[in-house]
């Protein structure tokens, strides 16, 4: 038998995965036989929280770094807040999604800029859009409102999400804005302005778009677009609901049917065509988050979709743009009780350093956030209990999330923006604190923050994106709240060691190199990252790849697996700076 890198044999690995999935398979069988199939998850989570906290307290080192963040939004003197229309008293589920944020260098001046969606309002049983905002970074965390100057004042529908991708490979990043009743494709003209091209490009035909993800799904070197859609709510389908007895509130997603996601393939002439059916997307879901990444290490982009109260989707790509949905079979659709969760935010990371991308999902209250370990070939195992994730308890409603090495210790930690959707919940507060989960050798501990810190205060968190705005190696965070101002969190941590940042430029691949897999070789082992499409929730992070490296670790180069199939070895990297790497025209390995 062939020896695997983690010491297991192929046979033992298969047996282990089968045994781990047996309770799930048995539970699924009971769900088919027993009406309801309910359990008191909250009590069980409380027990797991107590046990896990006790263990994590023993494991936590007092010498570990706690990253610190300072919110510099108040210094901007900007009058902007995401509007969800709650003042109209409609109690519409549309109010609950909130907005997103995107990081891009739209003017290519070397400084990362920001975009926030604006939301909307309700008037006479109709929806109306509110302006979004484009912020140009002039340096030292100073941002200027350039929305009008960039011709981005258009707000003709209620907006939710945004995602960045250079869909025409011209070197200037473009932007899609999603929401209820339409989408806007902002084509970057390269002169500091944008042109709205969604109608001409064929991207307006959507019902309620939430998160979007760019990626070359069919392998032609052009960025395609995956667009999640939510539910069939409308003012003609607007029931009255009470989540707490006697208190009218927004309705649960259970009150509505899901709307099928959309997939658009890029023709290369500035237009797209609907490939939803030909690619094999299933007809219904309640999509809130999506990520495009190579989950089975076969060099093409797969898709993982977070659905609200129904099974999550895992689409494996045949390399030519044809998907097979295998979420339930491969262990990534439900939790360890075979129950679909209210899933919102999503990211990937290699939390256990086995070289495989694991799935991280932020869920609803009374549900554990989900960590699905990749056991190879995109076979996943739910490991929230084993990794300390359940130690955060069951009170949080998680949305925007990201995995990254904030403390430069060589592994990826997790941040989550939280906030409730129900105005009168008896279980959890409406405003909630963000979460920082530190990775401690494959187990996660929630770090506590003081009341003076952004992470120690309560917010109405929704979208979240990462960027190193001042290029000091400390990853900063942009957060979108609703009914509250956004947050721009400057990372002021006293980190020790060194860092590597890499920006890939595709030539044969799509210019953004979305789908590339990068392996950093060091004296302490390999660290694997991917350039992902989508991720988080309604938001889009900087596409540069970041590693933290301990001071005593030697950097030995990087292996790059480009989406085109080109393999490249780079022996020398400059630490503590951003490395620009161009895709070679021929395969150096051939």
C-alpha cells in the first residue's frame, strides 16, 4: 500500500472516513423514517462548550500574541451607513442580509481602495436602492469618497453584495454589485472611472442575488461568474411572522422557497451567457455565501455554496465547467447530526497542515460553526467538536468570515463578523461581538478583548474583507455593518518574525490567477494557500496571498500551480514585502 504524507495508508484512511461518517449516514436514515428528526442542539452545545473551554484554557499559552485592531473609520469623517429600510416597519426578510465590502486597487496607484454597498429602503410596497460608496486610499489609512468622481452613483435596486474580478483581463479590476431585483457590473475604464455594463453584458437577469464569486470555471482563461440567490420573498409573498410570541418580527427563511443560483460563462467579448443548466447547478437553494477553490487538488475550480436552512452545495468540476453536486455524499452539506444549518460566511484554510483545503462555515445561533476537514478527494468530515470550535457557544449569528495568519506563527486563524437577524430574539442579542479564533496546533481558542477594542464591542456585523492597507505585513480588516457605520480595522499588533506576500499575474491563466495553488516551502514545513474566488459573505478580499513566518524559520522558495496547468518554482522570495510573480509563457517543468 502507498504511504501517505500523514502516515496513514490509503486503506486505513478509507476505513477511518467510513467509520466517521457512519453516525451521519445512520442519522440520515432516521430522518427519512421519523417525522421531524429534531434534537435539542442548544443543550448539547452548552455541554460541549464547557468541556472544550476547560481544555482550551489549559492549552492556551500566556505568551501567545493577541492581535490588536483599531477602528479608523471615525477618522474619515464620512457620512455613510448601510441602509436596510427597517424604519419603514415592513419587517421584510430583505432587511436581514445587510451589505458587503470589497478591496481593490481600482486606480492602480499601489494603494488598496474600498467599496461598500449601500442597501435600500421601502416605499409604498416597493424597494428602492441606496447609494454605495467607493473610497480611494490616499495613504496612511486615509480614505476619500470618490463615488461621484468614478461615475458610480447609480443605485437603482436594493444592493447586498459585491465582488471584484478582472473579467476582461485588461489589468484593471472590475466590480459586480448584487442585490434584490438586479445586479450592476462596473467595468473599470482604467482612468479612475467605471462604466455600468450589466445589461450589455447579459448579467441583469437575476431575482435576488446575494454573494458572487469570480473564477475560470471552464478553463478558457476568462473569469466566469457564480451568483448565489436567496429566497422568493416579495411584497406579494410577505407573510406576518412572530419568532418570539407576541412580537411581530421578520420571517424565518423556512417561510420561503429557495431561488436557484446562476452561473454565467465569459465569452471573452465583454458579454456572458447563462450556463446554469449546462454546468449542472441544482435548481433550488437559499444561497448566502459561495467560494470557488480547488477542493480536490485536480487543478480546476470547484464551488462550495452556503445555503440558509437547507443543505449546503459542494460542486466538483470535471475540468471543463461541468459540475457534480456531492455535498451530502462527501460530508459537507450538513452538521454532525445530519441537520442543515443556517450557513452564511465561508472560507477555506489548511488548519492541520496536511496540504488539503478545509472548509470553514459561519452559522446561525443554536448551531455550532462548522469546520469540515478535508480527508482527500474532497471527502469532508465535520470536526467542530474535536477542534474546539464549539467552545464559542451557540449565541452568535455569524456572517462575514476569513481565515489568515494574523499572528505570524505559521498557521491560519479565523475572524467572524456577527449580528442577529431577528429584532426580538430571546436567545441572543441583536448586536454581537466579532470573533477572533486562534489556531493552536489544530484547535481553536476564542480570544477575549476589552470593552475599548472593536472586538470587545457589539455590532451589526455582516460583510468582512481582508487587506494589508499599509503593507506592514499585519492584515487589516474591513467590515460592513447595517444601521451602524462600517469598520476599517487597522492591525496594530506587535508581531514578531517575518511575512511573505505574493501577487500573481496570469498570462495564459486569467490575469487575477484565481484558482492558483501556492506552496511555500520553509524549514518548518510547507504552507499551502490558494487564490480563491468569492468567500466570506457578500464581500471580496484582496487577492494577494499572505504567509506569516516565525523568526527562526528559513524560507526555501515557492511552488506555483497556475490555473492553466503551468507549474513554476521560485527559489528566491523577498520577505517583508509584496512579491510580484508573472506567469511564464511556457511550462518550466515540461
